[in-house]
C-alpha cells in the first residue's frame, strides 16, 4: 500500500514520545530528525554507486538496527553510524547519542534508543518504495516535524524554523518562477536556520538552482544540511559561522560573494550583532554607504549585509520586526538612504504572533537592485488581519498568502489593504515607513444615526451601503423596505420573515441558480481531467493548477469572495485530497482493502497479542461503496437501528418507572437478565401470591429485554453481512468505477457541499445586516422613555401596596 502523508507524520511523531520527558523539544528534535535522515538515505542510496549521498559500509540503518538492546548502544551509534556519515557527507555537529544527561543512563538509555529505532523499522516507513518523485514527501515530513518541534520549544528556542507559509510568500514575492534560471542561478540565506526558507525558493524555481546558506548555531546548521539532502538538494552549500563577524561566502579579502537571490529571517533586534566585528571599519564595506546600525539593534545590520550580497541585478526579501519601519536615530538615517537609493520595492505587513521566537508583528521588505532608481515609489500591503488561530500561534491560511502574492504581482490597489505610495509622500513623512501612515486597515466604524434613534426609521444611507446586493436583486430592496420619512425607511416584512423573504425572492433564487450553474461549469471542466490522473502525477503541481483555476473561475463573480472558495479547496486538499493524490501517484487507481491490526504491548513492553480492528480502504471509503451499491441494505440497517433504539427506550422507561423506593427494582445492584431470572424463580419456589404484581413486572421486563436482544442480534448480523458484502465488492470494481466513485462522489461532492455553503453565507450576511438595522432603530427614544415611565409607575404602585413609599 502507498504511504499516506498523515500516517507518515503520526508514525514519526510517535518517535518523539520515546524521548519526551528527558529533554526539551529543541533538543530531542535533533535525535528524531537524525534517525529520519539515516533511514531515508539508507533506503534510497545505500549500496548505490555514484549516489549523491554516501552511506558508508557499516553505517546504514540496518547496522543501526543491529545495535538495538546493546548495553553500549549510545557509544556504538556515535562511533559506527554518526562518525562515518559526518565524515563522508560534510555534516556539521550531530547530537551525541551517548549523552546520559539527555537520554538517561544504563537500561534507561538502552530502552529509549532501542524503542526509538524500532519506530523507524515500521513497514510504512520504507522510503525506497513510498515516495512521490518530485514532491519530496520526506522533506514535507521533515518540515512537519520542524514545525511541531518549534511549537513545543517555547519562545526562546524556536528560531531555527521559519513558518512554511511565510517562507512560501517570500519565495513567490521574489518572482523566481517567472525568471530564467539554471544551475548558475544562486540563492543565498545568510541566517538559514534549518534551511526551510531556502528550500521554499527552490520549490518556486522551474529548474535546479544552486543554494548557499550560513548558520551560526552548529547543531542547526547540521539540521539544514540534512534538510537539503532530504529535499534532493545534496549539492547545497551550508556553512557554519557568524555571518556578520565571519561571512563564509567571499570572493577574496574584503569582497563578499554576490548572489542572484537573497532571502533571510534573521534574529529580531539582535543586541549582540556587533560581537567580533568593528562595524565602523567593516572590512566588507557593508555600512559605509547607508550608515552604521545602532549597537543594540541588529536588524539593519543583517539587511545591509543582504544588500551588499546581492548582484546588481539581484532581488532579495527579508523578514524584520515592524520597528525597522519607524524607529529613529541611526536607523532613520539608514532607512532614508535605502529609500532614496530606490532599493525597497515593497513592504508587506504580517500578522502578529506568526513566528516561534517572538509574538511581535513582522514585515517583509522586498529588495530589488535591478529596478533601483532614485525617488522610487514603494508598494505597500497591510496583511496583518489575514490569519487563523493555530494553537498558541497565528498562521497564514492558503487564501492569505495567495492574496498577498496576487496583489503584489498585479500591483493592485485594494482599499484598506494595499496601495502604491509615492516617494514624495514618503519624503513628506520624513521617510517613516510605518504602514498605518499610508494604509488604514481598520474596519470602518458602524455609525449610529442619532435622528434614527430619536425619531425612528432605518437610515437610507445604511440601506444604500448594501448596493452590491441591490445591483443583483433590485426589487428585493422594495420587498424588504418601504418609505418612512425623508432619508429613512422601515421594514416591510416581519423581522422573523427576513430570511425566508430573501431566500424565496425570485431575483435571489435566480442569482443562486446562476452561481450553482457557474460551479457546475467548473465541475464539468475538471471531472474528465481528474479521472485521467496517472501514476506520474506530481501532487504539488496538480493542486496548484487546480486551485488557481478555481480561483480564476470565481474572481469576477458578484458577492462571492473568490479567496474563500479557494480556501475550501485547499482545506479539502489538506484533509483528504492530498493523501488520495499521493496514493494515485504511487500505485494508480487501486482499491485494495487494508486490514487494521493493533499490536498490544506485553507486560515486558515488547510486542504482544495482535488484535484485528477491521479493514479500511483509504481511496474509496466503505461509506462510498455502501451508498452507491448497497443503499437498500443500509436502509434496512437504519430501520433495525431505529427498532433497537425504540426497544432500548421502552426497557429504560420501564426500569425508571419501577426503580423508585420500595418499587420492584429498588433492591437490585444491577438490573440484568440473570438477576431478574433468579428473582422470578425465587417467587415461584416460595409460591408467594402477594408477589403477583411484581412477577408481572419482571416478566414484562424479560419480554422487553428479549426484544432488545433480538434487535441487537438482527442489527449486528445485518451490519456484518453488509461489511462482508462491501469488502467483497472492492476486487470487482473496474478502474473506471473507482475513478467515478472517487472523483464524482467523493472529491467533487465534498467540494460542491463546501462551496455551495458560500451562497448560504451570502444570504446570511444580508439577512443579519437587515435584521440588525431593523432592531437598532425599531423603538425610538421617546417610546423607550414612555415605556420606562410606565414600568416605573407600575413598580411604584406595587411598592405602595406593600407599604413602601418611593419618592
């Protein structure tokens, strides 16, 4: 069976459980990721001549497995596995597998490492067979682990990872996909961390490019090197060292190597950036043109290093805290110089709390040397409101990053979101680039109409603001409202009837019909292509094409947000479609049943009894087979379930009726057939004529219990028969039937339901707003005052009756 991404992730994350408790996530990530790396290169390259990665003899995963259970397992891993791999593949520092302070000592270390190795022995982690070529399923798993490790590492230790969504935005903002690239095209990250940002740029390039990275932390640079290999970029050059004090990529004394593209997510506001560096006399001249950054704020130090590292035709993008846009003194001087030289092409403001090392908001500065001219305008985007909560952090949704890139590429001016700001306007603001100075992203305040509150009536201006709806349904406005007085209207239908009136209105019905037909057009266009998917499909290219096509299909449609429609597809991709397409890429349109077997742990912690948990088919779920081929049988089962529910309810009702104090069942510890049978026999032996009523109740209970048991058996037998019939159906399915079931009744049916929900949201927005306005101005102030006076008079009267006076 093909490897599903979700199963791969859960299997790998289980490895982390073996180490939890002994060390921080920022430490145990190293051990898990190293084992992932060893397993992968062993499966893919061990024994292959001229492989891009050398797996020394005696240092493969099989040799690692042979060390399980040995008393000196940690020391042997270091000597026989880690050391040869480091030497042959230019790997930086790797974790110490014999560190008792982290892994425990004696039997604790042996058990922990043995169990961890066993995780990677699972059949589903055979990377030699389970991989969609060109899509780096292993690299994605590595990315998944890095994100989870960053989440668990805490505020001060998550800097090794840049969120994938932010990395993708940066990669697309560079425009490398549209550029002419080749092996000579160079991409550089001076603070590369684990390398995720570099790799996202590679994903965007249409050809292989050459990667360069430098990372200060030795362990993290080792992770970056492994990450490059797992993503099929074994030739990437990752060096360890302090980029500002000791840049490794030079072209001679005092000359930095320059690159076509430079990206970075440097440490925010690094207070020790100048350690080991005489900034006033920087040998590489990074601060001579624009100015020296302040000693306790290193943001511009990294940015100026990027500027110096770009070729004259180069492009760059850097993530920095918002403070660089408006802080004064030395930074104000540098910022003004950068703007005057025309180096900043765009600024994108991001939401707060995106990054694992800090909760402060950040921005992306896009640099463009090729287009740098004095007095250049700057394109600004305030995307700070586009995100979703994801645990303790915020995260960009697919729709958010796509909108950022779309607006940037088209230089589209969008109210409260994006605009082109002229150099002159920036100069008049003393080169302060703080986004709120230029873009008011706040939602307009819902203004209260004083006259409406005093005299009643819904303001005409509030109704006019709903013009996009009236443009499509012009007579709906007249149906919902009637004139009140000059400049005001009143509701023409009962508040409770607003929704029904909107839904039933002929113009809205026609609009809904047009939108359904519009979606069906897209479905019809895609169905044949989806059914034609073959094993050579590249999942990431597939979803990019499909999603962009859907977005374009809805871009000019009224009232419906095209990015909301796009997000529905991307959500379904993440939940279901992705696994399905990867399975098709691995083995085609197969519908083989997979048995679910759970291996229980024995008392000694070793594998114990195997328990059959049934079967499953991931591509064509059982529910789909049942709905399509066994509708009558399922209907019969539903009927049996209803009968069982009725029988159980009757039994429960009787037990409650006779369960009170001194009632028939009051003395029972547990009411069951054995206890009731025993009591019936007891009454018979005693020939107690006074117990006739009790006996009748007990016999009635036995009859109801027998009925319930009969219903349970019928239901169980029917479900077993249906289960067997459905399972037997799979081998009989033709490839055409599998394609039809998956595409039409699984994928497109799910998308149809999700996207049609957008039409419901259109009507909800209108009905909620109309109802809100109606309720707001329903009772004018004089009526409220009269009502309050009346209530006050009634209260006074009641108090007087009770002997209390109220002045």
